C-alpha cells in the first residue's frame, strides 16, 4: 500500500484555533504569534499544516488524521507562553471525535499530548472535512490560560482532503483554494 507521503497526496488542516485569543495576543505590546516546523498562515489568516506521514504511535481504535507544525504565542514578558504542536484529529465511528496536540505551557513547561477539544459531528462536503463546533475540554481551557470555560467553542476546523504535495514536508503547504 502506498502512503500519502509516497503518493504525493496528503491533507491540509486549516484552523484559526480561537480568534478572540489570537486577537488578544496581537493586541499585547509584546504579543507574538509564530508558526514553524511545517505550519504556515493561509490567505484567510488560519493556521495551515500538511498531514504528517510519520506521526509515531497513534491509537488504532479510531481513524486518526495527523498533522505537522508548531504554533507559538508569547506575551506579558514571557508569562504568556503557549506552544502547540502536531495536531491529531481523532474521528470515532459515531461521527464525533476529539482534537489532541502536544502542548507546552510556560517558559519551562513540560510537553505532553492533550485532548484539547471534542466534537459531536464531522461532515464531509466534497473534498473538505468540516468540524463546525469543536468544544474546549478542561485541557483546552488550561492551555489558553483558564480564561474560557469547558464547552466553549474553538473556531471551526477545515481539512482539505487529498491535496497534491508540491513542497517538501518541512515547507509551508500551498493553498489549494
């Protein structure tokens, strides 16, 4: 069987995370948002990441879409320091699922994969998988500084399926739109 990486096809995740959080960081005098290690910002201002051809261990009870990239937020002289890496979308048989990623919090924070959101429905429209209402888990609330409540919404997630890879795995993904 040929992997997405070998065939030249993959998926592209597009997500703003939480617009109000990003606006807050941008308004800080020393607020910074950085993308690297495979992440880019698309023409609509969303984070864009290609599928990861070698994500490591994934659970085998669900369908897991894995992506590669890092997004960092900094501000308040380093007190605000959040780093998000390599999102995984876990799709369950009932149509719902979860979003997990490797989170690093604080200047000396450890790194761990955490489930930051859950959703009841993912629907496919042509070659796009839409997750319209990802809801924060307690780990998602903690990741963003405990200013939201569990169940609050993240921004919608869009996954463009079967996009032709025109760049190397470490380069920003091209826009399929």
